[in-house]
C-alpha cells in the first residue's frame, strides 16, 4: 500500500462507524421524503405554529396529513365494494396508476 493511501486510511479509521451508531437520535425508521410547494401565507402560518407551539414543522404536517389521509381513505373505501377496493389498493401499492 502506498504511503499516501495508508495515511488517508489511518486518518479516517476512527471516524467510520457502523450506520446504526450514526443515526439521528430522533430516527423513526425507514421513511420517504415528500416535497411540497406551499403558498407563502401557508408557509408563514406553518412557521408561526412551529415557533408558538414548539412542534417542528415535519411532525405537525405528518400528524395533520395522517388524519386527513385516514379520513379520505374511509370516504374512498365507502365508494367501492370490497373486491374493487382490494384491487385498487394492490395497484396503488405496486406503484401503478
């Protein structure tokens, strides 16, 4: 091994840790990113909620979206029979449609 390569490896040897030790303390498992474009007034209101309540924007939005999604899923499910609903959800989970 060349001296320069050996020096680089020694320099970073103590800094490379297994992934489970480098996770954020608030790690919540595997997640997906969702980017939203908000009107400026909505973004400003969201900032007010963050500052006044102390709840971070992501947690707030996830809570609100989760409830809205559950309600909408119930509404949509009521519009279809069980077999159609099963087919539709299988297609959605497979990334089709």
